[in-house]
């Protein structure tokens, strides 16, 4: 493996993988997480610290898919940078997937990573601006996220 040649995905949790309003995963999330895990993609979940978050991940049976789970009080650029460095992630092969253009997507853009803005729900009205930059991709459901990843990783998740 060459330096910084790994592909990876930094995921947000609430309103990206998990819909707190319905208390369930978004359609297609579990299946795609499983497929990416089996393909050996480094997957890091960054979520704000919350009551029983680890327990929720276990109950949803998705904790097993992640290379690492980090619960943070606040998401910061330095946290994302440390992940990229630690896992030797190639910026052109690494995605940040989240629902907040002004938070995780902006941090990914600042690091030169690929970004997928999951534009739905509570923060769908946020608009990209000069300060935060524009996401590499915008998706409105997990089927679109899957298509973007299949194209960029040159793979097919036929069984998803």
C-alpha cells in the first residue's frame, strides 16, 4: 500500500444514516454500509456526543461496519485531518457524507476531500456559500449516494 492511497468515508450519523424523527435508518443505508464494509473501504463515523449513542449503534446493528466511531462534543477540522492522516486516506478517494453543508461538508471541502451532501430533512434548506464552498455531489436519498460511490470507486454493489 502506498502512502495515502486508501479509500475511505467519513460519515455523519444523525439525519445522514439515522433519521431521529422516525427512529430508523434511512432506506438503503444498512445495505450500502454492509457492501462498503465488505469491499474494505475504511468507514469512520463521526457523531456528536449524545446519550446512549453507542448503544443505539449496537441496537441498529451497524456498529460492526465502521472502522472507527468517534463521539465528539463538536466536529472540528483537526478531527477530520487526524482521521485522514491516521488511516492514510487519499483525498481523491475519500468522501465526507453528511447533511450539514455548513458543518461536516464544509470541513471535508477545506481538506480537499470528496463530499456528498445528503440534502434532506431539517437542514435541506441550507445553501452552499463562498465561505463553506460547494459540495462535490448532492444526493437526496441513499440510492443516489450508492450511485456516486459506485462511479467513483469503480465498483458495483449489485446486491444492495
